C-alpha cells in the first residue's frame, strides 16, 4: 500500500472507530432520558474542543521540546537550512 494512502487511512481511524461509539452513546442517553438533545450537543462540542486542544498541545510540544521522541520536522520535510558560520 502506498504511504500516502496508508497515512490517509490512519488519519480516518479516529472517525471510523470513535464516532460511531460517541453517536451510539449520545442517542442511547437521549432515548433513556439521561440527557436532553441540547445538553448532549453541548457535551459533544466540549469534548471535541478538549480533544482538539489536547492534540494541538501535544503536537506543539513534540516540535518544540528537546529530547521528545521524533523531535524535528514532519517526515518528508527538509530540515531548515543552517546559516553559514561567522569567521
């Protein structure tokens, strides 16, 4: 399998695995009267925001902090050019 197709499929993995589970729990909760549609939508939005913030923070930490595994540019990108030394 080509690496671009593989990366595309790996990027869809959270949606393929977790989105059906989240939708099922939300529908079950509304049907059984544990929550309202508005409260369920608010929790869904809050969870989406929290996940995005966590993912962004870890990604920034990976590229900034020294000693973090795989520190540096994304695979396939060239590292920044080093300036010439002063004589």
